[in-house]
C-alpha cells in the first residue's frame, strides 16, 4: 500500500497503478485513501522526546541532584536552554564533578558546552575528556 501511494505521489495515475497491480479502479482509490489517512495519522504522532534521564547514566550524586531539582524529566533541549554552569552549581550537593559529567554528556549529544564552563582557571577542565 505504501508503494502504491508513493507511485501515486510520484505522478502515476490511479488508472495506471490499478492496471500495474491488477486491482480494480475502485480498490486502488480505497487503498490510496486509506494509506493517505494512515500516513497523515503517523506523521501527527509526536516523536519520542529524549529526556535528561535518557542522557545518563549519571553518578548517584548527579542523578539525585537533578531529580531533587526536577530536571531529569526535562528534554535535553529544555535543559540546555534553561540551565548553565552557575545555576547548576547553586544546587545543593552539585559540584564540579557533577558539572563535568553533565558537560561531557551534553558534548557527546552534540551540544556546545561553553555555557556549562566557568572562566575561573580551576574550572577550565570542565567538559574536557580525561583521556
């Protein structure tokens, strides 16, 4: 059915498609209408969101800090837009190692981690791969 719809979208007439596949003109139209509805429905289903909890696994402390501050349920994009190094370090029990862990995970996911580093020399290593 998807192939029939693709052929129709590429410009083949309903009559040519019905002859090619040995279907009646009526059934070809029914198949095209059903497949159009199915494709429309499938495209309306939202894509699965990747949350911060999917980005891990995080160390226990990092995960607990994110969970306690209701940040694990955010999508990665929402987290990236709403947080930075200072806001994370202001959370209780969230320190440099946790910041480094988050920065590495975001870097692996393809995000620019400049906002998750601080200009102080003692934090210049944040986001760098230890190897």
